[in-house]
C-alpha cells in the first residue's frame, strides 16, 4: 500500500511522550503513513513565531492537508491567542468532532449503573465568541462580538448529518440558546432545520443548551449526535468527557474542506512531564479518528480492538482504573497494547463506517482568500442605528441631549443599558453602567447612510461614542433585537 505523508507536531509537556507512544503503536500495526515532524507549540511562540508555528511548519500542513498534534500550551499573557484555536481558524477546520464512548476498564457512575454512553459532539469551530473580537468600550465595560454566519452554520450542520448518514446514526440534535439570542442562535437553529430537510431518514430535533446540560448528566443515552455553536460546544464537550472518565478518553478531530487536524484536547500536564506516567489513550483515540478519516479502516479496527481488550483486562496508567491492579508507565501501557494487537474485547466492537472515507491531498485555492458562498437573499432596508455611548449622565438626561441634536427626519426610540430599556420607560431599580445604547430610527420607513453618518457627526460634538451598529430589515424582517422591556 502506498504510504501517505502527514504532518506531526508532538506538542508541549507530555505531548512528545504520548505522540511517540501512538506512533509506536501505529508502526507495530503496520499503518501505512510517513510522518513529517513540524515545529509547532509554545517553544516556537517563545522564539518569536506569533502563531506558534514556523513558516516551514505552516507550509507543510498546507501541502499535506493533515496535522496530527499533541497538546499545546497557550502562553500566558494578555493579548496572546491560543495556538490551538489559531491553527483551527487559520485552516478553516469548521467542524470539531469529539466522540465520547463508555470503555470497559474506565469506571464511571454510568458504567457502574449499566448505562452505556455513545455521544458525538459536533462543535462549530470558527465563529461565535471564539472569533476573539473584543473591545473595551470604556474602562468599565468590555464588548465581545459573536459572529454566527449562515454559510458557516450550513457547513457544520451538513457535516453532522453526513457523518450520521455514513456511520449509521439515526438522530441529530441541535443545541442552542435561540430563546434568548434570537439573531445569532436563531440563525444557527434555522439553518439546522434547513439542512435537516435533505436527510429525511435521520431524526432531527433541538434542545435549549441549559436543558441539554441537565439531560446529559441525567439521561445521556438519549443523545447520539449533538451539534452546537463554538463556546457552547466547547463547554458541553468537557461535560461529556466527564461522563466517560475525563479528557484522557476524549478524542478530537477538526475537519475542514482542505485541511484537517486530529489532536488530544487535554492539557500538557507539566507536573508529570518526562516521568513516563502520561496516559496516551486520548491521543490514540484521536489517531483512530485520523485513520478512519484516511480510509484506513482495517488498521484502525485492529488498534481499537487491541486498546479495548487492554482496558477490559484491567491494564491502566495511574490516572484511572482499578487501584488494586498496579498502574503501568506510559511505555508499559503502550507495549501492552502492541502485545494485544490481533485480540478482540469480549464486550466491545470497533465502530465501522458504512461508507469508506477517501482522502485527497488539498489543492490550494486559486485566490489569496476564499469566500464562502452567499446564501441569504432578500432586499435590505436601512432604517436606523444603535449608538453605543460612554457617559455618566442619567438616561433621561442623555435622551434630552440626543433629542436636542437630532434632525427632523430621525427619532430617538429608546435607550438601553446592558440590554435593558431605561428610557422612555423603565424601572428606578435597574442599575446602570457608563455604557448606553441609544436606538435612533428614521421617522419615514427608510433612511440612508449619508443621513445617519451626518447625524453621528452632529451628536459627536457633545457625546462620546464607543461603537455604532446600523439597523436593517431584510425582506421586511428586522435584523436586530429589542431591548429587555422594550
């Protein structure tokens, strides 16, 4: 079999130890891969590479299309971006897949109760609050912009349904907070059902994310695939890891159209680095996701069966397992898995995709930057603007000042503070900070950019703006929300 070359970054802390263990198992199982080791991680950030990787490393990943990486430390300090998040976003790995499955030999509350868990979390990987677009509006108020796009949402939902189709899942659930975040999570939910129509054989339902959190710890067997926005998916992923024994048993794949990343999501464990104590299971399970992604089903099943047999026999590293059985070092645990190649567990079966995967090396986009297709349609109508104003004035005082300066064609509709209306009506018990949002709309049905910008120039003579958002309708549907109490 022709050998495919992939990029490998060993990572920080225990990363090199567990990566060496996984590659050792791959070699023993005759996995037909060649490895190009690249320079990526905190060491290279400290050396002056702001993305955490050298130019040669970036080029290697973009040429090969696959990155297999160990855990990496994000340097501490304000303004420093996560190396892991930077990699996922740079290469547009839009879908993060994490698989959580009960394993014999890894005791949990649910395994003791005889409740098997087999949940896949699909997390949108590019947008949401992980865009990291933040600003200080005043010394006391910070703002984070949460981007949810129609093209990005369609991408991740289609991935979830395609995965369900290929691997025999029968249900996909969208978790959201659309009851509160009606524009952002509302769009995420809307596009979910838009894609679901193309897969009538798969049950599609949705759940509010806080209800999901409760049900995951009470009735986890109800769920198969759950798709979420970025931050919500991150939190629910760690919750699911706790259901099956911790992050040491949580594999992860970041899938993009051109480049995909497979990694362990646990930390670098500096307290045990170099002591031959680390548990390589999460990275090995991530490696199995990698092999299946490449279509290497036979090797993936051989290794997974050996791992499951090893765990079933009670072999374990120091972080889990039956404490009456002596724990193994990283190397001894690795060798035990190798010795068990060809053996099968009694109570588990390796999952097999119904449709074999195929992998093609990425072809570089023709343009410098790719544009996702425009899906939204409709006539846009500009009707006003929200002005974010830094001031210590009381709401009614601010309203008076704005109204004195407004042209006859515009009107002040309301003023809000931290999302709650404080003018023209409100409560004296609503506590305010020094950031108000003043909503100004056209008296007629529509305004224009020139008129609104001229108004801001007039208002700026007496008010301190922090930000401006324009208010639009799309086919007579408002593209903005109301304040609480409005």
